[in-house]
């Protein structure tokens, strides 16, 4: 049986019938691969989509497990169980199934839109989180900040298509990514295509990363793991603000207005 929202740590704290907080953390193995990160991220996105607020970060490596709080483990097990609420998805298929199937009683089935009927909003950096349709990871992308980015998109969006996060494969027959897609990692084949065509200049200085709009896609990448992690953390926890998240602080929109 699929866990329901309260079992996943999504709470209604004031009793008004609306889920308004996520109490649990999502853990993956310290050496989690891109597929495991994607499964955890899809679960986080679905949980965030069902609530009105949350604190970030929500995704962590299992070595940072903190006892006493609800925990969700994707592709790994808890170091020890101390009585706190714990859900364990032993493989990514279980986690993806939970992301797709939990809390469906609050929804009605509708016809899937055809490609001609689908509407894509303009993809701009200042509205990145509310207009992203999909996130595509390179095969070697394994940063837990992707879980937080997916959660933030789920929280900010009015509609959510699952799976939100997928892993790109290295083959020549790949279809182009959907419009309004975030491409993550320099080894991502779609990013490599844009580098080779001169549409994207990757960061090269150690520990630096970037969030770059290229046509109808956005690239998040770093010169190394530290740079990629910094760019992902900024996108998840600060964007669209330049530094700290908060009303009244400098943002991309405020700079555009001043210019």
C-alpha cells in the first residue's frame, strides 16, 4: 500500500484541512547515483506540491541522518531506528510509484492535452521555478541539492508533471528536451550539444557554477562538483533573489525594473 501524505511527513498544522508543512527529511545513499537522486527528487516534488510551505534543505545523504524526526530513505537504509516515523523505499521504482500514486483521492482524471494544446509560458530566469516543465540530469550528477530544487519547483508550481526529474542517456537518438527544461551537469548530452554549437560557455574556474538561460532551456552546471553544488543550492534556496531569499531583497525582477 502506498503511504499517504501524513505518513510521508506532510502535515496540516493548524487543522484547516490544508497541508501546510513538510516535517520529514529525504535521505539517499552517500554514493547515490543519478537515478536514485531523480527518484528522491520526484518524491520531494510531489510532497511539496501538496503543501503551502516548507523549509529547505529537505534532501540529505544518509551519513547526515538525524534521529528523532520523520525520515524517508530512498535506495538506502537508516543507520538505526529510534522510534521516529520512518519510511524506506528500497528501490527507485517504489519511490517513483509513491510519487505518482499518493493522495490521488483529491484529484479527478482529465484528458491528457495533445502537444498542440499544451501551453508553454515564456522561460525567463526570474520565473524559472514557476515555469519549469522538466529537469534532466547528466549521468554523473549526484548532488542532493537536486532534491531541494525539485521540491522548490513543486512548491512554487500550480501544476506538476511527473516524473519531473529524469536522467539523460548518451545516445544519438535522443529527442530534444521539452521547452522549459532545466538541464543539469556538464556531461549532460543536451548541455554538450549546446557547448559544441557555441550556445553555452561552461564555467572553468574551480568551485564556480552558473545558472544560464539558453533558448527555451536553462543550464545549471559547475566547473567541478563544488561549483555545481553551489549553483544548485542557489537555485533551490535563493532564486530568484541574488543572495538571501526574502521579500524586499534584491532579485532578478527588481534589477530588471531598475534597468
